[in-house]
C-alpha cells in the first residue's frame, strides 16, 4: 500500500465512540414526547444514517422537526459528556500526519456535530478536509462524499483509502471504487461486514498502521 497518499475516515464507530451520547440525546427526545426509551444496543444499531433517520422510526411525521431540534440542542452537551476516542486513535492520526498522508473525514453526521467531536477530542488539527452529509446531495452509502474528497485533492482513486465501521461504509467505498478498510468497533456485525467483501477488516483502529 505504498501508493496511498490520502486516508479518509468515517467518524462515529471508527475514530470516536459516541454511542452513549447519541443514546442519551435520543432518549431525552423520547421522554419529551412521552415515547418509550430504548437501550444502548437498540440505539447503536440505528446509528450511521444521520440524526433525522435516527428519529424517524419513532417520532410521528408531524413532530419530527421539533424532535430533531430538541435532539440537536441536547446533543451539543451530551457529546462533550459521553463521547470518547477509541484507544490508539489519536496516536494513529498523529503518526499518519507525520508520515505525510493527507487526512479527511467523511461522515453522515451533520457538520456542526462532527466538528464539535473533532475539536473536543483535539483531533481536528490532523485533518485537511471534512465533508459531511449535510454538505452533499447524498449521504453514504452513495459515493458522492468520497468522490468529492478524492477530487478535492486531485488524487487518483488508487491513491486513496477509506476507513469506516459499517456496512454502508463498505458499500460507499465499493461504489466509489476506493479500497475500504472496515473496523469492527462500530454498529455493524462482523458477519454483515464480511458479506460486503471490503478490502480489509480490522478489529481496532490502531491496527490500521499495521497495513500501511
């Protein structure tokens, strides 16, 4: 993999464990609307498609905009309280940056909250570019975000690597024709990930350095 110049990272489930923060904000909204709260395992499986899609199955269409507003206001605080970096994530990013790789973030999480996470955990300084679904016509698994990032740096797709944690990340990478590594720390099972046949599967983000 000596030809790689650009490494694109998903955020939730890949670099950052924000599941407890998401569950806290989700259940805050459920309580506000008199709806049943859900345990962390249920919420974890809903993550990855953006906050609107997180709430859609549980909140009526007429309440959805208000619910999303409540969720986002609460989430600004819960992210600071309950999110954490995965072990080795900061060290990995620091090392990759020192080695001269260009680093980018491709997330279905809204830009505002992606940047809150990056700043809070002091890893924003490592990234050359951040592109989220609210800045694109289509979110993942559509390849638009990945394609735009590669184009931003004027690299060939063979010079890029995408690292995510979900089935939709494997699908996005395949559709963008970018080699994709999936880490099993997120919300998709290893069995489901294997069925998508990504380039590589690793057990923890710190294992990425072993492949480069």
